[in-house]
């Protein structure tokens, strides 16, 4: 669905406390979570406003978001007890 929210907290609601703790205590996680959320917001704006953008660039943005999500997920798994 176009314009759907894919923020870190929205994608992993069951991990909210862990996400918050990692953002507070892990600089790398904080950086990638911020980058992911900012990129997701840009993608949603483009989708909702039907903004003109090169298809290749848009595809690369979505691909980058997917890679960041994979890294976030792996970090969450590594910190789950």
C-alpha cells in the first residue's frame, strides 16, 4: 500500500522497549534507526504526493530502506534474550 508507515517502532511494535534502549545506549543502532526512519518518511512523502522522481532513484531508496531494516532486525535478534 502506498504511503504506509514503516517506521522502526511501527515495524517492530513488540520490540519497542528494546528499540528505545538500543537507541539510548547503542550509537550505531541509533544512527541506523534514525537513517531508516528518515528514509521511510521521504519515501512516504513521495508516494503520497505522487512526487516526480526517477524510477531508478526511487527503487534505490526502497532498497536502502530494506537493507537498513534487515540490519535493524538482526541487531534486535542479537539483543533478544
